[in-house]
C-alpha cells in the first residue's frame, strides 16, 4: 500500500460536513481516533475532543450530529480501506484459492502503519474497530441507519470475500455467515488476547488467528 495515491470516499449520508474537506475536519478525525483509543467510546465526548484540538465543541457538531455518527464514519472509513487492500492484494492473482487466502490474511492479520494517509493512524483505528465496532450496529436505530447506507462499506467487504468462496464452491450455502464469523471472530480473539487470555489460544507473541480461520474456512467450503 505504500506510495499509492489512495483517496477514501465516504458516503455523504454519514456526515453533516465532509471532514476530508478542511484542516479542522482532519484534526477531528485524527484526534478522535487517538482519544477513543485512549479513553474508550463510552467516555469519549465532543467536549473532550474540542478541548484536545482547541476548538469549540460546536465546531465538531458541524461535521457530525453526535458521537455515534462519528463512530459510524470511522467504521466506514476502515472498511473502505480494507476493501482497497483486498482489491490490491488479489488483482492479477488467478487462483481463487490463493485470492481467498490473501483475503483471509488481510482480515485477520494486524494492520501495519504505512503512512499512506497523513491524518489517520490506521493502527489505532483498527484497534477501535476491534473493541468498539459492535456499538455501530447494536443500536435501536440500526434499521434506519441500514436504509441510509451506514453499513455499506462493511457489506461490500463481506460480499467480496463471499464471492470468492462461491467461486471455489458454488454450492456452499453459507458464504456470508462464514465471512462475518471470520471477521467478528477475529475481532473477538484479538480482544481476548489483550484482555481475557483464558478465552483464547492466541497470545501477544504468537498470533494463530490467520492460520485458524484459513483452516476453518477451507475445511468448511470443501
């Protein structure tokens, strides 16, 4: 991904003012990632973010109507980036099995900083996704937000990998279930490894997540 000119396009439905359009918008995104990672989503407020970036709280509301909308934006940004990575890694790879293996690796292995985006710390953002992303769609307003397209980026990633599974085995009945199990399970295992190690076989030193899900998925679809 290094030295690629990539622009992450996010649906206008997910913000009041495009944060990619101004320096303040960039500061809001970059510092919200830092702050949420530091104190958690529950403790995060626009007031605290305003204090961090030395800008009135009201200026943040011009970009996002509330902190949930900001988290939806960050989650969509992340999954759009993941789709770019999937496309980049699998282009010109002929074998669908190899494309699926590369896709599983992208979905399970840690994101490394590559400085492709000047104002987004991809590593910290990925940590937020692991710990906070369930709060994006485990809400009372999930159906309304779904109609608005709030989860479109995540759905596109799931569909892309599901298509690979069906390319290998067109008769497999559960491609979407398998891919979402892979993604959500990966997040859980990484969280457990950090905080509840008795619930996983993963350790900070040895990451078995990619091997585990590669084996699981290929056994399931054969």
